[in-house]
């Protein structure tokens, strides 16, 4: 069945494979390990909003949002809507998706779409969806309304937000 030579070759192959894996691990530790583990530190730190606020802080020197809204491009806002919002929201009245429909959202009471199950977090944030409230919400939904079920990370560019809000405002004439 098995002779000594076959057993020796099998054991030598097993030891050789183990040696290759050990040397590979040692080389990887040298390349990626970075040396001593006594002075470890985070390579990447994620900044979290403080417990108090979390909404976008507008500096005094920053232009007012109404200036951006006055120069907003409705066509660019429509493109942003299709790219960022249409997967969850509908621009048509009465057609809810994962999120409520956005037809007539500018100037509408918060959490007022009939037949949509809101999380309740928006009621604490605002009463009416003014352009300014929408701007802050779109910039950072979870920071503006803690506990919201909206899973969007936010739109960082203020001109993009103004374009999107101008498009939303144009939906209901």
C-alpha cells in the first residue's frame, strides 16, 4: 500500500507547504505590519457630529442660502433629483415610494403626506418645509432630524441643494 518513500514525500510536501505559508505570513507582517504594536494608533478617524446639534453650521461670512436659491438652475435640480432622489421618492402627487412623494413639498407641513408611515423624527425638527429647512435636511438628514428613517447621507454642495429645491418648488407651479 504505502511504502516509506511515499510517506516521506507526503510529509515533506506538507512541511514545505507549511513553511511557505509561515514565510508568507512573516513577509506580510513586515510589509503591512509596520513594526512594533506598542504604539498603535488609528489610521483613519471618522468625525462624528456632537450630541448637541449635528446640523450644518453656517459661518457668518458664508453667503445666505437665499442667494444660492435665487441663482438656482431648475434643469440641474431635475438631474440631481433623478440621480439622488428618484429611487425612493416620486415627483407625482399621491404616489409614495420608499419615501413620501415630493410634489408640493416646498411650503408643505412636515409629515403631512396621507398614507405614508413616518418615523416621527421630523416633527421635532421643523413644522413646515421651507427652502431653508429643506436645505439643512438635505445636507445631513440624520443630523438635522435625529432618528429619521431616511437612509441618505446628504448632499454636501450648497448650490446642488439649491438647484434641487428649486426643481422641487417648480413641481407644483
